[in-house]
């Protein structure tokens, strides 16, 4: 079961693939603003 985080707590690290299929980790952007966009049905 996933652990819930509280506001102000750092997000857990995770990995997704970018538009070119390369892996990208949240920790790669530590200290920078991050915006996630989940586009349903995009391709």
C-alpha cells in the first residue's frame, strides 16, 4: 500500500519515461520546480 504524504513533506523519488522513452527520476530535479502533466490518451 502506498504511503500518504502530508503537505510540506518531500515527495518520494520515482521514475517515469520522457517523450523520447528515456528514464527520468524526480531526484534529477531536486531543488527545481517540477510540474507533472498526465495526458490521458495522448500518443
